[in-house]
């Protein structure tokens, strides 16, 4: 950064303005700060900076309204949006309104400085913002984790485009939701969105499903049928599990992507289509290419823009949000009372691995809505199969032992004495409480489970003050 740039910052949070000012002191960027959008707009009448960095939620003129006014009056001035309340709608709206970049807080200061520097050097081309897209009733994607913010930013950047997209993600992560969001926020939103799961269709029917067939093309073809490509004309075709597509169909798909036309099964006249392709897979397509199971040229055609969907364990901070959403959704669908999670239940569910990802979480919330006895969901009402996943027993056993060992070593290092005198009663209390909870207070059963005599258990309950 040899050239000196002038960047204006607007945020009603004084601490944020201070942090950003300090960060830019080490660069060749001069800053000027404002605590509201109105003052910044007034200052623009006399001077133009190289770029503007603005928060979204502010009293008076908010960041998106400020972006609108700047775009109308100074269309070549780059505006970077930052927000602590990030979601898919605000990301897409920011890009649709012409934002140079969208930064969810907290952000890396070095990354932010790099983005601001690019904005300062960027010569924007004036363009009119597209008409606002009408929101559909299909659910939006929920997520505040950094990995999901990257997904939101990608969807926002692609909002004005019809470019081919490849979505990577494990089963149950929400690949189709992302595909629908890409369609909903694209210029094709008012046209069809057609989804086809390649893994769910018998191979001998795939060709007819994709390209349709003419009357009499095969036994049972009593009339002409349009395939998914034709149904998706001027819209979006979502090809899920593209890695399961047979080799001969890969060749046909490649030709459609190259020429925009195809022949229906049994047809002699080409059908011309204008379709945006969004493909998805849980497999490693590069590995399939190396094994000659997937065409390399088709891979490169599909892999124009790639979006990676994180597994749920990589975005565990989103689990409480998702659970509340799915519990509310299930209550509405099943016309029943809204269930809520007790804090300890929510904490436990957040700590689980969720190998089935968001789909497993949604199904669990639906199960709990039906099966939980009261309004509040307790830990002992959770389905057993989600609590222990394969290979997790040993990990749980070792984790509490390691934790106990670590705690004892810490006490030894701090000079504590009579450690056994304090630790053993604590462990016994935990054992007895767990056993009594499991047997719903039946002491005889709890004593048998613990290997105590009935009188021994009664004595220990008194000694440890567990009567209540």
C-alpha cells in the first residue's frame, strides 16, 4: 500500500470505531469516523473518500439505507458493509444493493484491511441495482457461525449471476437449501426450480428423467413427456448427488452444457433450453476423476464456482438456533404445543457430533415434539440413539478420567491437601444422584445398580446430604 487512501468509517459503537482507527494507523490508509449515517452523507457533499466502511444496525439511517443513498448519488464509491447480526437476507440484500463486500463481526482485522485496500483501488462500473426479489415461503438458511457466513457471502455474490455452481457437503448438511437460495436470489427466481437426485433414480430411467421422451420411444411411452431440462427452461436445474451419474449420461450432460440443446429419448429434433445448472455431491469428485469414474471435462464444466457446506459439528454455535427453529416448525406442522429445551438439555445437544447433520437435528426435534411429556424437554427424554454414537463410548470413558486426573494434578500443584477426602465424596455423590435419577428415586434398584446394600446407600445419602 504505497498510495495514501482515505476511508470513512460509520458505526454508532464508539469501541468499534476506536479499534478500526487503531488498525489503520499501521497502514497507508487515513480514516475519518462518524457515529451516524446522516453526518456522513452531509460530509460527502464536500469531499469524497476512496471507500466507506459502515455498520448495518444504527439509529436513524441504517447501513442498508445509507448504501442505497450512496449508490444513487455516488455510484462509483465502494461501500463495505459490516454487521454483528449477520444472516442470509442481509448478505444478499447488501450485495444486491451494490456493496463491495460484506463482513460479519467479529472479523479478522488483517482480512478487513486487505478488503478495504482492494476497495480503494477498485474502479467500480456504474450499474443499476436489480429489482428486489420477492421473498418466497421456502425456509431460509439459519446460521451465525463463521463457516456459514462464508456460504451467505457466496450466495450474495452470486445473486446477480446465472453461473454454474458446484455444492460440496456431507449428507444432511442442507445442499438443496443452498441451491434453492441461489435460485431464489437470482434473476431466474420467477422461473422453475427443478430438483433431481441422481442417487434416487434407477439408471435405466435417468436418461428419460433428464431429457424426456417422445411417444413410442420405448414400451410404455404412450405420450410425449418433457424431461427435467425442458421443465427447468429459463430456470434452475438442481442435480443432487452428481457423482452417481452414469458415464454415458455424463457425456450427454456435457453436450447440453456446451451447446444448450439435447435430443429427447426417441427424438430426432433438438430441443433448445436455457437452464442454469447447480450440482451437488457428498463425494470427492477430484478423486472420482482420478479413478476414471467421473469425466474430467464435465468436472471442470461444473466446478466453475464451488460452495462448501460445513458439517453441523463445525458450526455447533448454530445448533441452539436451529433447534428452536425446528421445534417451532414441528409444533406448527403437528398443531401441538411448542416444546422448549431446558438449558442443560440444550447444552448437551449442542455438544453432540450429529453425524446426520442438520437433517438428523430436524428429525430429532420432530421426535421430541411428539414424545416429550411436558412443555420443557429434559435430558432423560432424549432418544438414546443420539446420545452415544459409534466409537464414542471409549472417548466418553477416557474424557472423564482425563478430566479427573487433570483436576487432581492441578490441586497437587496448588498445594492442596486431603484431596481424596474431598474428591471421593464428590464422585460418590455423582454416582448416587445419577443412579437415583435413572431409577426415578427407587433406592433398592439404585443400590443394586451401584453394587451397594440398601442400608449402605441410605447411610451414604445421609452422610452426603443428598436427602433432598
